C-alpha cells in the first residue's frame, strides 16, 4: 500500500527570511490602513461617494477596487518607511569635520592666435 501524500504545508511567517517578513507585515499594515481610509471616506461621504456606492448596482465593486488600489499604495509607503527606518544612524564623530576641497577661479591670459584677426 502506498502512503498518501500529505497536504503541502505553507511556511509560517516565522520561518520566512527577515526581508520577506518585513514585506508581508508592511502589506498587512498598508491594507489595514487602506480599509480604515476607505471606511472614513465613505463615512464622511466625500464627493457623494457613499450615495453613489449605495445607489449603484455595482457600487461594492467600486469600494473593493478603492480598497485594493489604496492598499497597494499604502503598503508601498509603509514598506518604504520601514526600509528607510532600517538605515544605520550617522556616526557620532566628535572630531572636526574633514576639509572640503575648494574650487577657486584662476585668471587665464588670452592672447590672439597668430594669423587670426578679430
């Protein structure tokens, strides 16, 4: 008798690489923020959007698309903020700053080329 194959187990979030975990966490936060944003837009009835969604037959499709597209934007912003926050703080050198080379204007004498008239 042959053993039946078990179901494929997806890796949990704990076993993923740290950058993938960061991205998944950022996506979850971004889509959560987008859901709150869409609810607030509908609650405040910005540009009569709530009335349009409630009265149109495909209004809930519009709400879903609004949530998806705002979720993509908010997740990208959240991921960008998280990556920028990972930067190392500037070193705390208490010494004098290194000198910077200065560009100075140097006068150049221009003479007439032989055989050339002005």
